[in-house]
C-alpha cells in the first residue's frame, strides 16, 4: 500500500449537491406542514359538524326554542273567549273591522302609542318577520293604540309601516280587551298586549308583556312566535 494518504473529496455545503439536498429537506418540511394543516382543518370541521348535530338533537328541532324568555301575564278575555268586535279608523286609510278577517288568524297588538318608540320598533320587527308569521299560520297583523288617527298615520308613513295601526282614542275597545291594565302609564294607555284571534273569532292565545315588574315594550318576533307556539289554544 502506498504511503500516500487517500484524499476523499466532498461537496461543500454551498455546492450544487448540498443545495439540492437542502431544497429536498425544505420541500419535505413544507409537505409535512401542509399535512398537519389539512389534518387539523379536518378535525375542526368534524367537530363543528358534531356540534351542529348535537344542537339539533338536544333542541329537538323545536320551533319553540326561546319560549319564556320574556315574562308575561294573561288577562281576560283569554284563550277560548269570543274576541270583542270592533271597527276603528286605520293608519292605512278608512276603517278596519275585526269581522272582515273572519276565516283568517289575526294577531292583535295593543300598544302604548306615540310616546313609546319601542312599541313602533315592535311593529317594524313584526313587519320584517312577515314570512315567519305567515308560516306560523298568522294571516294578518293589526295594531291598536289610543292616539288620534292623523298622528299615527303620519308616524306609520314616516316609518314605512304597512301593518295597519288603529286609533282607539277613548280606549273603548282597549277596555273590552283589558289591554290598558298592563303598562307603565296605568289605565290611561295600552301596555304591550298580543292576542291571537282564530278564523272563527275565538281567542286562541294571549300575552300581556307590558306589566310590572319588567314593563317589556319590545320583544323579538322570534320570541313572540315561540311563546305562541308553546301556549296556543287550538280553536
């Protein structure tokens, strides 16, 4: 064997071979990161799907979700009573009578009037949920308040309301429904009373939200519908 030492030449780290090896390692690391992201993304999507399924299972798919969130009293006349008839001047022009809605389910909303902006916001919310109200079988919504028809017509026009607001200035009809017993203004104004009148003129459901101690002057229409669904008296 020769006394000369064998010299083994290696590619320096910065040479072509080293660069190719570094590039392969970077590509491998990128692939691993993408796999981890995809894996965790799949896990998150799966968890979301599980949560959605559990929600449906435990809520029972019930349309009464949210019922009871807003406390109310129930005055008379209540479910099973004949709804007192009326003919009142309307913000939409002319007069409106309860009898003209025979064959339809009507939602009556007795409210405080011009001094209560939340009451008018309630009408806006009812109007925005017209499709949900129809789906619940309510064919017509009518509001009643004690303000003069000229003033409520202007207010309804300014707010773009198509739901008719009826004028009961001397509370003659409101007293027949005892709707002026559940508000912040004593017996001088209506409170926040909803009454469902069935196609045959019989009251199917009632809730007086405006009484003490909460004096509720607005509730989401979705909560109202949940309460109706939970407690409606069949006609």
